[in-house]
C-alpha cells in the first residue's frame, strides 16, 4: 500500500498512514481513545444502573422496566 497522509481521530494531527485502516497517529493516541470510550461506557452503565434501581424501588410499570432492559442490552450486548 502506498503511504497516505491522514488525520488522527484523537488529536487531529496529520500523519503518514502505513496501513489503509490506520485511524491514530500513535499508540499513545490509540490507547487514549480506547480509554475515553471505556470511561464513557462506564458512565453510561452507572447511569443505567441508577435509573433501573430507582424504577424498581418506585414500582415502575412493566413497560418502563422493559425499556430499561432494552437499553441495557444495547449498551452491554445481548446476554441471551
């Protein structure tokens, strides 16, 4: 593959990609992007857990609990 100039998905720096699927300019940017995605996912799980606990405590109707379960499957992947 010919080397191509592209932009880093994290820092927006321009770099020479040696692979066609390169998205990051360095290991440092790739790892930082991964950690940011994982932190976002962890925050989303914490919010979903809090919403679910509140719904269960308040005796929410079945459709609300089903919607929360669908959110959990989307966020965490289906466990069935």
